[in-house]
C-alpha cells in the first residue's frame, strides 16, 4: 500500500499564534520546534511513506525543509487541516492508496496508531476514513473537565457504534459522566486527532460545505458525519504513552514531560 503522511500546519491561530514554531524541550534539554517534532513522529512510523508538510507560511515551510520533509504550499483560505491536505494532494499530483493526516500539534503520536489506521484501510475496502480512539485515563479525563470549566477547549471525546463507526465527536465530555460510583460510569473515549483517508474520500470532503455541527464544535471530522460519510474508529492501546496535543500554551509542559519520560532528546 502506497502511503503518504501529510502534516498540516498554519502559523495563524486564535488560541496559539505561531504554534508550529514553538520550541519544545526534549529529554536532553535541547529544544526543537513543534513542527520538527511532528516530522520526527511521522518518521518513526516503520513503513515506507512520503512525509510532507502542508502549510501556507514560508517560515514553517523553511523549518520543514530544514528537517528534510517535503513541503506543499497551500492557500491561507483552507478552513481546516483536511482541506489543507486535500489541496496539497492536488498541488503535488500525489498518488497514494492511503493518506495520513498527522496533526501539526501532535508530536507524541505513537507510530502504532498510524499503523493501526493503515491496517484498517488495508483490511476493509469499505472504510473511507479511519481514526483512533482509546479510553480516557482518569487523569486525562479530569484535565479535560478542568479545561472545560476554565473555558479552555482541549481534548475531544468520541462516541462509537457497536461496529466501530463514529456516532459523534465533541469538545464536551460525552457520554454524560455523572457524579456516581466510578464502577457504574460509562467508558469515555478520547479521540486522537489522527486520520487515514482514501484519496477519493478526502477529495470529496474538500468539496463539501462546512456543516452546522462542525462549526459549533470546531471539529472538522463532523463534516464527514453530517454529510453521510462514515468514519471508522479504531481502538488503540496507548501502551503507557500520553498522546497529548499542543492545543494551548499550557499543553507545552505536558508534552515536554512526556518526551523526558520517553527519553526522546
């Protein structure tokens, strides 16, 4: 299977301007930019794949090139990462069986998460989009609840059907977790912002209009669901890793602590 891993990255961000160029300290104390660490995460996947950074900013493009990634310059008008990746595919004339969207703020993405998505597409030709989920650990769920109480949007929850297809995604905790005995609480799934698309499904997405729930939640994947395109969730095992993303400046020390714990320089 021919695979391309594309990392969408933009400089402008309401929550965290200049985020892709933010210095992130590793175990050795050395700092590397966030986009450089995401390129390293893509390179750690043990498959043969093109690694491409899709951006509208020459500062990010220069940093990507300095870290030996391909670069696709895209329009500043892309509404989200999926649209940016679709434009990169068109710009490059890219041919691939699977296109992986490894977010430009997710340097802790485990390589086996990517492998699991590619394997799902390889095993079932009916799957057009796949994305990983895993049960929230108590600490991560508590952090999400604190972020919500503070008015900060961070992690995302997924609700899944019995066949694994996604029913909904939200920046709120879903399903409802009542203040009751923990043994009776439902499993809350953490959605990891990583996707594997078939090219035709990705290109169809880019032609769709933004949808109401997508805009309310600020979650690009809801456009698929609202437009009738199923998303297959793939439950993965974190193996002790904390796949936290850099959504806000407060997330930087969390990511740095995990890099230190993993011994990643």
